[in-house]
C-alpha cells in the first residue's frame, strides 16, 4: 500500500531544502542516525522538539536589563576598542549606551573586521543577547543579534531553542526548521473530534508551527496545547500499532499444540541443575499459551543470569514434541554462536537436530542447512535477526524466539508477525522494564518474569575506585590471575565514536600486555564474527585470562569461570548497562567482583549513581534509577537499535495522554478494526507520520 501522496512533503529529504549542503547534511545525518531511513527527512526535524523559547519581544533599557536574562536593547554605538594586533585572546570591545546607561559588547576572534562593519560608530542598533555583569559593568558577550533599526523584524522575536549536539547549532536548526514547517501539508484530522474539542487542541500542522515558529514562548510549553497534542499523537500511533499486533495475533489464529512430554522428560534428566521456581513457572505459562488456539505473544523478562536460555530451550523442545520447528534469534553473531554452543550438547542428548545459520557460513554448507530446514529434518534453528530477512524457508515454523528484545523494537516485531506464519512468538529481555514503559513498548504482549536467580550464586562484590589507583588494581588483578581467575576489562564508552572506543581498547590492551603477556586478548565490535568467536572460545577454554573489550560483551555472554569485571570510566555508562556488564560475572559458584573505575573528579550525582550499584543487585531497582536519571530511550537501548522511540511525549509529564491514547485506540479497534473509510484513511496517515506504517498491511479488509 503506497503512502498517500499528500504526505510526500513530510518525507522530503532535508538535502532538498535551501541551505543544506553536504556538510550540514552529514551533520544532520549523524544527528538523526537513530532513524532507519538513512538520509534524514523533514519529519526527523519536525519531531525534534525545542526545549524552550527565548523571548526577545520585551525591549529593555541598559539599567533595567537583568544579568543572566536575554534582553533586546536599542543602543547607540560609541567606540570600538579592537584587540591589539597578534593578541588573539583579548576580545574586541564595543562601548555603547542608551539613555539609561552604558554597556560593553564583547567579541572574540573579530576576523576581517565584521564587528566594525556591522555596527559603525555613531549609529544605532538593536542588540539582543544574554546580559552579564563584569567588574560592576554590564556587558553582552557575543550578542545573538545585532540589527539596524529598520531591520527589527528580521530578528526572531520568539526563538525556539533546541537541544544541540554534534556540532549542530540551535541557530542553524531553527532556520532550517522554520523552512520545513512551511511545507507541512494540510492533513485530515486523525484525532477523534470529542478529544480535540474537549482539549482545544490545534491541528497537527498548527501544533508543529507553534512549536517551531512560536509567536509566544508559551506556544512551546511542554504542557501547552500544541505539545500535548503532538505527544498524544505519538502515543496514539504507538497504541494503535500495539493493539493492531495484538488483534492480528488473535485474528490470524495460531495452532493449538499438543505435547507428548517425552523429550521434555529427557531434557529434565540431562540438565545439570534443578530449574528455579520461576523458570518452571515461565515454561508452564509458555506451554499453556502454545496449547491455546491463539498465537502466543509473550515477553520473558529476566535479569542477567536468571537463566532465560534454558527456558527458551524448554519451549523449543515442547514445540518439537508437537512436531514443529523453532527459530532462536540473537542480536549478534557472537551471541548466536554462544547460544548454539550451549544448546548443541543438550539437543544431542535429547535427540533433536539443531543448526546455526550465520553470515560467515560457506555457501555450500549453508545451502545444505537451508535444505534440511525446508524439509523439516532440522527442528531448531539458531541465528541472528538476519534469519528473518534471509530467504529461509521453514517446513513448519511453530515458534520464534527473539533474545535480548530491548535491541529489537516494535518495528521488528511487526516485521515478524508480517511474515504471516502462525508461529508463536517469545521475546526475551534482560532489561527489567518499569511499568510505564510496558504499556508504551510491550502493551501487546503477555509477560513472564524470572524473579529469582539460580541457587548457589554468590553476591558480586562491587566497588568504586578512582583511576589514580590503577597500579593497585593491576597488582591485585595479577594475584587473582595467578590463582586462576579470569577477568573482563571493559574500556571507556565514547558514544560518538566507535573509532575512539577502539583506540582506547587497543591502548589498554597494549598496556595490559606489558603486565600479563599472552594472557590478555582484545575483542571489539569491528572484528569479524569468526575472529570474535575464536577469542571467546579461547576465553571460555581458559587460554586467555583477561579479555579487554569494548561493550560487545554487554549482552548475553556466558563464561561461568570469569569472576572479575573491571569497567573503566564507569561514570560514562548507564546504570542498567553497568548492571548488564556486571551480570557477566557471578555466574558460577565462585566469589566474583566488579570494579568500577572512575575518573576524578566525580560529581555528586555521578557518585550517587555508581553507589546504587554497590548497594544493590536488583535489576528493577537499578532500572528505575536509570529511568529517572537518563530517560527511557537509553534504558531500552533505542539509540543503538533504531527502534522508534518516543520523542514528543515525556513519560512523567504526559502520562495521562498515554491513558487516553490507549482508550481511544481500543475504541477504534472495536468500532473500525479494518480502518475503513475516511476516518481510517486519516488514522493510516497518523501511522505513516509516526513511522508505524509497517502496521498498515495488518489492516486487511474484512
Ligand atoms: P540469561 O538470563 O542472562 O540469558 P543464561 O541463560 O545465560 O542467563 O544463564 C546463566 C547461567 O546460569 C548459565 O551458565 C546457565 O547454564 C546457568 N543456569 C540457568 N538456569 C540455572 C539453574 N536453574 N540452576 C543453575 N544454573 C542455571
Ligand atoms: Mg541470555
């Protein structure tokens, strides 16, 4: 179903706008990299909300202008005091006055004399900027605007301020967005009229205009009608999508499965441990889902180390008993390999055939495996998410399991259910998800929780140490390594640049090699999957004692003998991320330790954050803290995954809108489940605008 033509301007590439050359475009691309589309489009910008708006409408006088405030002054330009030749660190100063007093305008780096040109002595200018006080005198350092009296109107009187990053200035963004706003087409209203009227909300286009080209600072208020409307839109699109998936699950009926329990009993017999109560419960819930005629859509939530893999295996074994295949998908090849290694001996013991499909497989080998999948000879297939893009044909796929769901968004889930199979879906996540986020991201799913850790786990001794004690860390580590311990050494995280991450990991690797020789190895995201696999195997086999890593080990790696986790620049990581990393140790019965090395000075909040980790190993508690401190995007890893995050709605502020959106979406699904007619078309537009259009094919007629 093609996108309606009238929406086209919203999807225009930013390159097509005036003033966007290759340089700006590449900045924009980097800034909006989270979106999947590749090249940023008008919508990307529109969805980027200003934090606030500066009000320049109030003209002030020098004597009334308050330091720290933005003021717009009408000044007589008196005298220029250029910086002495060759002294670049001394600013160019301009003395000016109005009837109430004197003020100095300060400019650093007056290249080419533009300051003199833009404000000749003896003339008058409007000058707008933040007033400061220096040695008892008022000044403005680098005014935002200096305009001749007849050009007052060219100054944006109410100026939205954007959170700026990666070298994109608010000014550049503002100019571009102002142009983009003008291209928003009129779109039929998708919000129910009662909702609109009761709240006095503006149209989508008008709301965007209010946010990006405000005529008063109140226009951009996060509780103002424009922002509320847009936040509601975003939730509405999300809720509609989730409910669609759910109804789809029911409409496209699954197959009621029957289990012989023969293989399950065999599995129980070969497992080297007793399943925990929560594992048993989760398996029971999953099997009950599979027995019903509806398709299963279940989220298995379990902290790191809670033993999700075995639950997955039990589900796949049960599915095999009923005669159908299962696919287990991991976010990386490394993890797919690891799952395969874990599952292979158990499957052998039970008498099931399992295969791993990876990108590095030889063509002939792959062909053979694909053939066996097609005939049904192989019952369990392990791979990365690419499994679903690839041309894998299953004989009878009964169960799809997705590991580490938080890297895997609603979009991908949709792509899965779009495959049209009647297969049951189980997604597993190690991120404990607070209740508010469940509704926004997993509202369509039933949930099982692994609330306890396998017995015999030792608490992980967690400590914070300053980087200046590096020498002591090394000597202690030496002692432990001599005793046979194994350690992970995680290098600082630099969000902006994988290259810098790599450099720091390589440097650390070199430094540790001096101390530990061949016992140290390096693993990072740029390596080929095969290379990584070999290194992980050496580590698992104990050939390597210390594994220096970028955060590739963050998710899922399981080496029970590793007991030490060292994280450098711990203050740069999110709490949940650190918790995940720490979860890599403490998997066996030996005492484990986690060292959080921080760079001094450590701010008060940063210290409090890290302290949380030394106090608790409860992933839920840590996640709640993280949510408060960093926001939901980071918690769910949306940054990395390109999962449609929430950019207009703010969970704490707009909670009531989520409830409304949930109700309204339910009502629509009840009354017009195929999104028919004019109302339906408008709702489809909503899904397009909020990039949920993968859901649209779900609305089949009748
Ligand atoms: P995660 O939930 O983090 O994916 P895993 O499935 O990797 O956890 O399990 C972590 C470790 O705990 C593995 O080594 C696994 O064999 C072991 N394990 C799982 N369940 C139990 C149990 N009931 N008793 C003891 N060890 C278990
Ligand atoms: Mg796991």
